[in-house]
C-alpha cells in the first residue's frame, strides 16, 4: 500500500500499486509524515495539534488508531529500528517555548527511542533519550535506521549523529 496524506481533507489515503483508493482514515490537522512502524503498523506525525499516532493498517486499507502521543512541540521525524524494535523520534524538546517578542528561546533538541512492543500496546516506554543541545547538536530533521544503527541529520549544526548500541547502552557519536 502507498499512504498519502491529504492536507485539504485531513485524511490518510491508502492506494494500491495501480493508484486505486483502498481506504481513507482521518488524521489530525497539519499531518506531514507517514512511515512504517513494524508489521502492519505505521506512524503519522502531525503539527497542528502536535502528535505522534500509531495506526494498524490491513491489506484492504482498513485503518485503526492503536496509540498516540500528544506533544507540546511537533516532532521533526521518526523511524522504526527493526533490529532493536524501537521507534526513534526526533525534534524539539517537548515543552512550550517563548516565541514573542524576539527570537525563539528555550528550544533544545532531543532524540528519543520508544519501546516498539510497549507502544503497540498503547504504552509509552522510553528506552533511550539524548539531549542533543548538551552534546553540541541541534535541530534533528531526519532519522534513518539501518542494520541496528540510527543516523540523525542535525541541520541546526550541520552534523550527522550516529546512535549505536554498545552492550546495554546506546551511544551518540
């Protein structure tokens, strides 16, 4: 299936390979990213009411909400790490920021790993969290998991960060 976010109707459309519509599911306003989150699950990131939603999708396009994480700040990206069964999310720290007057203040950046099995049960269990600002990084805009390694693009500081597992702990390089 191909998932298409329609900002005009605030729906996630499911298409087959031929472009035929198989199903539709309502999503929060300003939804901007849909991605795979294990098996028949996908995630949707939305910014109007900042949220991470996890949906179950059947082969016929039937969709149901499994879990959601409401936030104060929208996430920039998410990816599923199949090797460690973790859903990695990245973006600003999850708290309100001062926007007026002057420049944005108190806007740190973080990358967090959510336990995949717990999230699929509707629970939030954090397995790892990295405060990027304290490590000289800022504004993670893209995550990619491959072979148990997660790479984060930190556009605020023109860096790439590697998240790797060593023994029982995660390391950020």
